[in-house]
């Protein structure tokens, strides 16, 4: 019967995303990829592996089993990036309800507020979304480049490859998260800024002055030169490879220097440093690594030591804005800091500081840039082999 419920036939009901993946052959791309019974069966098997079971719950059932109201559950699902659903969509599994139970317990036991819980969920949703897209495309690219497959064939083959990789990737994810969380705990110690601009790590009296906040940190930017013109000359794959190589080089230098890669924006990376000296070393190493790479154009690098406000995995404040403005003034292959940062670095023979002409910087007025160069002793060494 046309209106017969699939569940009445003993078949699992399918939610909107499952239907789109398995059954929507009106989409020409999906039709080409998943036309065969083999591919459709592989998608269904992979979904059962990833979700733990068939989708058998509607949103009200999933919310009730998770111990949350539908309103609260919808807030969680929106934070995770789930699509809008109706009361009739069969989209959830017991694992979805268990996730809600974990979250509701955290709030009920007053370990976190509802606002903080949603912020945690949002961080997971946004970061894992980008992460899995990156991972899927990396695997497809590897099969295309090294396996001689077409893009479509690689995506079909991925359905059979992923089941053997899921546990390994999941283990690496948990391992990395714990490592990163441990590193974040190490950074919890407040750095109190001395009058000379240097910092000391120590206990902070909770009733003491709030002048130590926001945190004293260094912010740097590395920006590829002539990216816009290069993007017009290169095909999409070549341009993507160039950007990927640039990001990889920067990420390795920043990690070796003890900094943090905050974000990448196409032809630009933004990093954070715990000390002014560490940030200066990273900046010089970035400029040198990019300059010495024959496959990359030159880059401009700027670094500013000041105060920042960390929020939502990003950082904000005048220090960030000044570093961003300063990188636009930098000559290709060079590193600039501002006069205040130069004053903090002065006296350290690892750095050569050369004052430049005063420039008017939007939002900051007259600013004196200072060119930063490598001084005595070895710089930050990064082995790219």
C-alpha cells in the first residue's frame, strides 16, 4: 500500500538524511555515486556502524529518553549542527538519547550551567564538523593522487575503506583531545606582567586587582604574498595544494615553537604565543621556512605582544587588531613588531630590532613598526623531513 508505514512491514523507517543518502537518486551527483545496490548497502552498513543502530526514534521519543524537554533537546541539536526535523521524522538512535542523558546529568548535578553546557556542545559540533570533512577529503585525495582513481570512484571506495579506519581515527581523536586538554591545563597558570613587559607565572590572589586580565599573550599573523593573483593563475587543485602546504608548514613551526595555531583563513594564519620571546622566535622561523620553500611564494609576518580576550576558541582585543594591521605593512620576506613589543624584546641578543618610519594605522593612529631579524645564536629549528 502506498501509505503503509515501513515499520508495519518490519522495515526500519528512514529519516531525511538517510533517505537522501540511500534513496534520493534525483540528485545527479548522488545518483552517480550511489546508484548501485552495492553502494547503497555500503552506505547503510556504514551508518549502522557509526550510529550504533538503525534510526528508530522520533525527536520527542529521543528527548524523553534523554531526560530533557523537546525545547532543551532542540537547543542541543542545533548546537551540534543537526537539521530541523518534524515530529514525524525518524532520525535518532539510542545513542542520541544517551548523549542527551550525559548532558542533562552534567547540568542537574550542577557541574556546569545550561549555558556552559551548550557552549561545550557547540564547540564539539563545529570542530568535529570541520574535522570530518577534512578527514574525508584527505582520504579521497590520497586515493585520487596515489591510487589513480577518479574522484567518484574514490568516494565509492571510501565507503568500504572507512569501516576499517573508524576505530583507529576515533582512538587518535580521544588521544589528541586528552593531550590538548592537558596542554590547556598547563596554560591555566596566570602570567603576571611585570613593568618591563616580561611575565612571571605565579599564583593570583582571587581578591587582588583585575589588571592582569585579559591575559598577556602574543599574537602573530603570517600572510602569503600575491595570493589573489596566484589564485587567478592556478587551477583549483594546484591552488588547494599550495594553501595546504602553507598551512602545514605554519602549523609545524608554531607547534615546535610552543605556540598555538588559532585559525587559518586561506592565505593567512593566526597564532598565539605564551611569551614575547617565543612569539618572536616563531615569527622569524615562519618567515624563514616559507622563504626557503621553493613551492611557496614569500610571506609577510607580524607579531604583537599585549593583552587578549580568549573566547569560543578564538582571541579578541586591540592586540589582535594591531597585529592584523601590521602584517599589511610588512615587506615580503620580513617580520614586523610594534615599538612596545620591540621594547620587551630589547636586550635579548637573539633578536635584531630595526625601527622603521612611523606609519598611520587605521584605528591606532601613528604607530612605529620595528623590523625583527635573527640575532646571535641559533633560531628555532624545525625539521620538515
